[in-house]
C-alpha cells in the first residue's frame, strides 16, 4: 500500500510538471506573436529558442509519463 501512495504522488508531480511546461510553451507562443506584431527580430529569435528549449525539456517528461502509464 505505501508503494501505491508513492506512485500516486510521483504521477501527480509529473502531471504538474507537464502542465507547467505546457504553460511555458503557451507563453513562448505569445512572445513570438508579440515580437511579430512589434517587428522585433531579436525578441522573435529569443522566443523561438525559448520554445525549442521548452520542447527539449518536455520530451523526456512525456516519455517518463507514458512509461509510467504503460506499467500500470
């Protein structure tokens, strides 16, 4: 039974991390839109890099989340 509680806590933590990264991606998209409207190329490049970095951090998180789901 205690192992089940640890698994639930880990799954909840992973889910919150996933939600956080999704919010970061939404922010990056909004920054990209703002940079296009304001015609700021440096902000645009920085926003694209930020978006790519978010995806790189998200890939292993999704992989571990799917792996945890398939184990149960």
